[in-house]
């Protein structure tokens, strides 16, 4: 297991290992997994591609003021937004190597519980940002931290990404708690780094390095 301080030691070796040669560009879309997006489960949760029938519960979940306050979902969130997301935006992002947006459901009942997504950060080789939310009535049961855990496992096994990030408004204590629970480390707080619905805000940058 790599210690965080190690990244500043033996840097050339690590650079060579991660990049496999100077010409390799991990921001290149060809480094994104080929084929259809996966389905991930731990027996309790199923993290899977969005389906057209998810639009109905997605639009309900996204009415929640906390989701609109802390995430970049459209506000107000309409039926058309949900349909477009599950049928066009999410599948196209995967196909074009711009990330994976997945539904989090109950593995036994199929109930919609929330969402997770992973998006390579443009211009940064081997770096991707993870985002998430849970349905308001399903919170504080480990849904999102377990779903992020599945997503992280898949990332290390199936992509060549080297670093995962969470960008959290420091006022969002629930999201900061998820970051810690999932083993991310706070790199620092970037002052006025974000803009959300017209308001500038600080961004707590959490990271997790490939083990
Ligand atoms: C943040 C959010 C995704 C957490 O989802 P969740 O499924 O309830 O999280 P979990 O149950 O996995 O909880 C993980 C940890 O966070 C803690 N936590 C969850 N909600 C919390 C809250 N409101 N205040 C403090 N801690 C909280 C849990 O206690 C747990 O910590 P523990 O392991 O020490 O017990 C959910 O509150 C949410 O959807 N919020 C609105 C959208 C959002 O903020 N998205 C993130 C944008 S960066």
C-alpha cells in the first residue's frame, strides 16, 4: 500500500509506472474501458447504468432541496431533464469516454436509492472526479459510501486512472463525512474555487490515490 507522502519520493519511477512511457496520455479517450458499462453489486446495492424506466423515480429524487443545493443537477428539475439524462446524456458520456453516470438501486427490490458518477477531469492525465447523491428518505444508511466503494474498486480494476477526487463545499458536512468514510484525504480547501448557481464558494478537495 502506498503512503501518501510517497508520491513526492521516487517521483520519476512513479511517473513512468503510471504513464507507461512518456507518450501515454491518460486523458486520451482511448484509455476509457471499451464495451458496455458494468453492473456492480455488493449484494445489498446494485450500481448499474441508467435505464429509461428510471426517469420516473429520478425526477422525484431530484426535487429534494439538498440535492439541488449541493449538486449540479438542473434546478428546477423537470421530467424532461430526467428523461434526457437517462436516455441521452449518461449513455453518451460513457460511449464518448467522458465518464460513467450510474444509478444506485436496492439489489433485492430494484428501488432507486441514488446516483454516483465518475468523470475524468479534462486536461489532467489520470484524474477523475466522483459525484453522488442519495434519495432523501434513504440517507444515513451507508448507501452512498458503499456505492462509492464499489465505484472505486471498479476504477482501480478497470481503468488506468491514478487519482480520484471529490470536490465538496466545506459547508456540506454530510458529503465531507462520505469522503472520510470512503478513505479520501483532504488535500486542502481552495478558496472561491467553485461557482454554484451563481454563488462563488470554497471547495474542499479530497483525493484517493491508486493503491
Ligand atoms: C451527502 C450524501 C450523498 C450522503 O449520502 P448517505 O447515503 O446518507 O451517506 P452514508 O449513509 O453513506 O454516510 C456516510 C457517512 O456520512 C455521515 N453522514 C451522512 N449524512 C450526514 C449528515 N447529514 N451530517 C453528518 N454526517 C452525515 C454518516 O454518518 C456516515 O459517517 P459514519 O461512517 O461516520 O457513520 C447525502 O446526504 C445527499 O445526497 N446529500 C445531498 C446531495 C449532496 O450533497 N451530494 C454531494 C455533493 S458533493
